[in-house]
């Protein structure tokens, strides 16, 4: 495989994984007792950013941004070995 093919496969894989994390984070936001405004204020993430996550307009949210929101909700991202 060429270097470009590997890069394309990598991004293709990462996009689906990031999408799953984004959907899960939005689900946690929606299931929390916190308002969107409270999540924004405590995480430092803009309201527009979180609304774009909910609407699916953001394709690749940044990991530090996801972490900031998860921390406010009482969660964290972990790297674990695949089963």
C-alpha cells in the first residue's frame, strides 16, 4: 500500500470512531440534569459548538473539547486495549 492509502484508511477509521464518541457525548449531555448553558459555562465550550455537535454539523470535534465537556458531566475518555 502506498503512504496515501494508509493515511486515507486511517482517517476513514478515525472519522467513524470520533463520530461515535461525539454521538455518545451528546447523549450524555441530553441525559444530564445540566442545561446546555451550564455545560457551556463550566466546560468553556461555546454554545454554538455544542449545538453543532447535536445537529451533526461538526464532523471532527477536537479531543480536548470533548474532554472538557465529559469532565463537566463526570466522565472521561480512556484508551483501552481492543477485545
